[in-house]
C-alpha cells in the first residue's frame, strides 16, 4: 500500500502543473531583477560621469567594476535565462559596492543613505532564504566598519551610525515580513489549486486518475514533452463478467473488486507507467517507451496476477476475477486516440475469444 501511495504521489507531482501561479511569480522575479539591473546601470554610470574627478579613486574603480558586473549579469541572463544565479550575482555586486561605499564614505559621507534600499530589493529578487543571508552579511560587514577597528575607513558620527543601523534593521525586518507572508500565501494558493486539479482528475473509488486526466493532463504533458513518452504502448483492460459480480454480490463487492484490481495493477507497473480508470470496469494503461512485444508481456503479467489473486470477502469466500486485455502502439500524439480505439477493438476480440486473455490487432 505504501508503494501505491508513493507511486500515486509521484504521478500527480509529475503531471499536475499550476502554470498560471508559477508564471506570475516568475514574472515578478524577472521584473524585479530587470528593474534592479536597469536602475543600477543608470545610477552607477550617472555617478561615475558626474563625480569622476571628485570621488576617491577606490570608489570610482568600485563603481566601474560594479557597472561592468551588472552589465555582464544582464547579458548572461538574456543568454541563459538563469534568473536565480544572475539575481545572486547582481545582489552580491551591490552588496560589495555597499560595503565599499561605507568604507569610502561616498560623496560628503552620504554612503549610508544609498544602501537603505538594499534589503527590499534583495528580498524581492531572491526570496526569504537568500534575502536573510545577504542582508545578514550586509549588516555584519557594515557594523564591523562602523564600530570595529580603524583601518582607513570614513568616519561617521555616533548618532548617525546608531540611527542608520536602527533604520536599516527596520527595513530588513519589514522586508522579511512582507516576503515571508507573500511566499506563504503563494504556497497556500498553489496547494489549493494543485489539490483541486488532483481531485477533479481522480477517480473517487479507486484513487486512480480518471478519463479526464488522460484527456486533459496526460495528453497535454505528452504534447509538451513528446520525447519522454513516445514511442508508447497502450493497454485497454476490462474485468470479465463484472455485471455478474454486481448482480450476485452487490455493488459494494463490485466496488471492492475494482479497488482490488486497481492496486494489483499499480503494484506491477513502473513509476513511468500510467494506469487510469477509463470508465465502469474498464482501465487504460499507458506505457512510455514500450514496444508492442513488451506491452503484451506486461499485459500478460497483469492478467495472470489478477487471475492468481482473488478478492477476499468478509464472509471468507474468495471471489475469483479475470480480465481481458487489448494492446496497441502509439507513435505520435495525434495518433493516441486511434491507438486507444485499436486497443479497445483488440480487447473485445479477446472477449469474443473466450475472455481472460491478451489480444492485439
């Protein structure tokens, strides 16, 4: 049973997407990155051009280096779309510049005013974990310069230093609160959306995916990542004489038989395979990268397993079940339903031939 649950969880996690939510979050991070980069390029270049002759040489070189680093990160992003690493690169560049600004004092000792915005930007670009890490580094490095030994850094008044650290800490605190609860809200909405999609595409009785899953999710995934699935084999399975089970034992036992067979099939399939309840007592099994010969072997193994494992009833009676199978191959996404139709026709050929067998066309 644990294996079934693990298989089912892996299945849903690999197929269900919440594209709209992830897309909105990605756009927010991209916009923050580009806005930060654009502002940094304009401000750094403007400061250099306006104050090149008055800035200390170390500050001018630092600004030039930061300008080049920001530009390189933007170019790398547009070349690779590696947003996370490029955002870290920008954040570290601005952090280094902030530390050196505090060291030199900037123009007329205004350096402390320039770096108050840093926590807001880094939390917005990188989220809670990296935001905390980088702002902690910033506070540690700046506090060391303000209150540590004198090694040539600019001098700041005691009141100015204490007010800066108090204000900077408040900005960090509120930036953390804002990003933390925004992230929690995003996760909650994502989970609700995921659970709703899973519920809508799950067969309530067996816990297997339902026909809607095949039509709306499985095929969509296959269209996006064709190489992960094709060539593929399709197996249609139908429980033999299931109406007799319902008529003779009642629908409760019929439901128990369906759940029993669903578990048997799950235990015999690979994690990459998908078994769904297609309707009534009929199941569909999709086998990515399986040939017709392999699919027939798998269907035969499933058939034998169902035959060898009757349903244990509360009365002590063992209810023997059998199933018939039809197999077909899929070589393109557009041919999927044709393959399902062929497998269904092969299934009914197996029924006509005496049931409890595997057939192909």
